[in-house]
C-alpha cells in the first residue's frame, strides 16, 4: 500500500495535461482581450462588408481610393517612367 501511495504522489503522468490547460487558458485570455479591444472595429468592418455584398450603399466605405496616374495593363506593367512616377 505504501508503494502504491508513494508511486501515486511521485508520478508525473498528468504534467503534460496541466501544461496544455495552462496554454489553453492563456490563449483564451488573449482572445478575450483582443475581442474587448478590437471588437467594435471588427464588427463595423464585417457590417460594412456584408452591406456592400448585399448591394446596400448607405453605409459606404470611407476609404480613400488611390490616385492612379496612368492606366496599367499587362503590356506596360513592368515599365517605369521616372518623369511621371509611374
């Protein structure tokens, strides 16, 4: 009986499982923190995306379009003109 109790208390068979539980708990805390900090922005991003996919234009994206100087095609894609910056 003493051998059994001694073996049971000195056994490290559950050590791996407890390490995995600690890692999972840390990941859960990090995920909760990210959702708390960025939740409103992510929700607005997905809302705008679904509205634009549905064809609703009232919540238009406020992103500024890039100012393109020339039309690029496959024929002139690799060409660079230093004078115009294209």
